[in-house]
């Protein structure tokens, strides 16, 4: 299968060096790339949409979505830990290869983005005071740039 890696919305350097990628069939590779592109597009859409609101809640949702994206997708694919991720999280089950399970997980997440938003709005409501405190600068003003400093603490709401 020929893929122009420059056209993908993510880096495949770590992916193509993995044993799992080497062992995958062309169909499994195609499905994974398709799932990755779909997940990337959907998550980007929602993160951009909420960041564009320029509100604390919107920035919170966008930052946590990005943390989720990097944790679930970028770290395993781009940072060379693809084999580790598949071995530890997506072990062969019911005869289904781990790469197929991972692809299905990405597609399932992309099909249900409102689930992300609902959970993150709940997280915001439950932690609003702490979030406001974490984004208030020394002048008492809300600084949206500070959300990224602690947003990773809330990504578990998406698992």
C-alpha cells in the first residue's frame, strides 16, 4: 500500500518502524490509516470549535480533547510506542488482531464525539471552582492560556 505520509494529518515515523505495522496486512494498515484520519478530523473539528468560543469552558474542552488525542493517538503512533500500546492495551481478543481493535476504538471514538463533550461539560461543572482558580493570574484575570497547564488532569473523563 502506498501512502504519501506528507498528506496524512499525523506523523507515521514511529508507526512504520513497529513490528505490528510490519506484520499487519495491507487491509489492516488501510483500516488503521482510515480510522486515524477520521479520529484526527473529528477531534480537530470539536477542539477548534470549542477553542473558537474563547470562553473558559470552551478552552477547557479544547485542551482536554487535545490531551486525549495525544494520549490515545499521537503518543503510540508518532513516538514509537505502537508495539507497546498494542501489546499492553489491545491484546488479541476473540481472534481479532490488536491493530484491528485499536482501529475500531479510534472509529468508535470518532463516531461519538458528543459523548466527549457531554463528559467534559460534566467535568467542567464538577470542577469549575478549581478550574477558575487554576486560570486566574496574579491580577485576578482569567488567562485562557493557563488551562493547558492542568487540562491533562481531566482527560480520564474521556476513558
